[in-house]
């Protein structure tokens, strides 16, 4: 079954680590509690800056690692799962994932 080991790369763990790092950074700058509390809202400009910084980190990762369409999808899914596990709303999770996918495909 050595043929299947060809498809397993060390980068799979890199993708999980990058997703975890992005989620950690996001949680520090925009905690899930703010996302879940309707009374407390972060300004649009602050949220935009946070998302632009995260997307820039993803683009920098892509520049140093070869990401095909499968690895891009895996990275986006890992980020989405990390955000869901941390307690972000579905609306925000979908928004953040879409922003990352758009920046990966530029």
C-alpha cells in the first residue's frame, strides 16, 4: 500500500497548524464572546483590518508553500472547523472562510 503514502504529505499537518494559528490570532483580536453577544459589536473597520491581516497571512503561506486546489480547500475547511470549535457563529465562520478562499484564489 505504498502507493497511497504518496498522497500523504507532511504539509497536511502544516495546514492544520496554520489553521490553528489563524484561529488563535483571530480569537485574541476578536473573541467568540463578542461574536455571540448581540449587544457588543465590533466596528466594521476593526473587523475588516483583522480579516485583512488573517488573509494576508494565508497569502504569505501560499507564497512559500505550493497549494493546489485540494490543499486550498483543506486549509479553508481546517480554518472553518477551528472557528466552529472555538464557538463562533455560523454566519461569521462562513464569512471568514469565504474571505480566506477568495484571497487564496486571487
